[in-house]
C-alpha cells in the first residue's frame, strides 16, 4: 500500500487542503491519504487554537465521503509536541508493509533541516514537497533537495489565517471550507475570540 501522510494543524481544514491532497494522491497514485491533525505543533504557539479533539472532528467532517482519505488521531492521542519523526516511527509500526510518503509544503521544506531528526525522517519515508504560493523550494541548493520529490499542485489562495479572521468578523467562509466544517465552526462559535 502506498500511503501519503498529510500532517498539519488543520485549523481549520479547508478546501485548499483537500485539493492539494487529491492532486498529490492522483499524481503519485497513493492508495490513501492519511490526514494527521497535530496535537501541539513545535513551530506554532496559538493559545486561541481549538484543541486537538475539535480539529480532529473538523478534519473528519472535511473528508467525509471520500474513501481515498482517512484521518488518524495518532498525534492527538500521543499528546505533547507533535514531531514528524515520532509520528513516522509510529506509522512504520502500524503499517509495516506500506510505503510511506510524508507530504509537506515548500514553505516547510525550506525549514526541514531544522526539524527534529530530519535525516531519520528521510530513512522512514519518502518526502514529497508540494508547491506553495510565494515559496520556491527548488531554490534550496543542498544535498537534501536531491533526496525529496517535488510535486506541483494547483495554487489555491485559501489560508487558515484568512478563514479564522473571516469567522471572527462574522463574514462568510462558504466555499473556503466544506459545508460540514462551516456548520461545525458556526455551531461551536470557533474563532470568535
């Protein structure tokens, strides 16, 4: 089984995430894309961020009906800081016969060498770097750039930051997030503070 690992805060999960995941799945012929909401990302400290359980629920709602996508609570259950290397180790035990590919944005790739145990990540999984607006991952001149796969995906101008701002101001987020996610955000009054 070829498994694409797509981690993130998913704060909230939005149409851009889904379009990127589907594009990568289609281009690289993954059997599944596994969405993994982080418990506590090492590089983001946002006290207003909904807890992991809420972001997990929203991610499950976002992929509802797509049999090519699954959500894992592996990082939420583990708690604490969510390091990719720890997640990849756990996934190699859970899926011993699977070929794992870690999907990251070009913006994250530019900082990959600062991650916890980046070389170990490269031994556990193929790293797939997706294009992102405003980031040229190909400009990285390093040995690392030769060890990853670059994939062009549609450039979607949707950001979690903008969605949270719009929700806070009471503006529409329709078509930026799946309808079930929009309803969940409104019902739970997320991002109002």
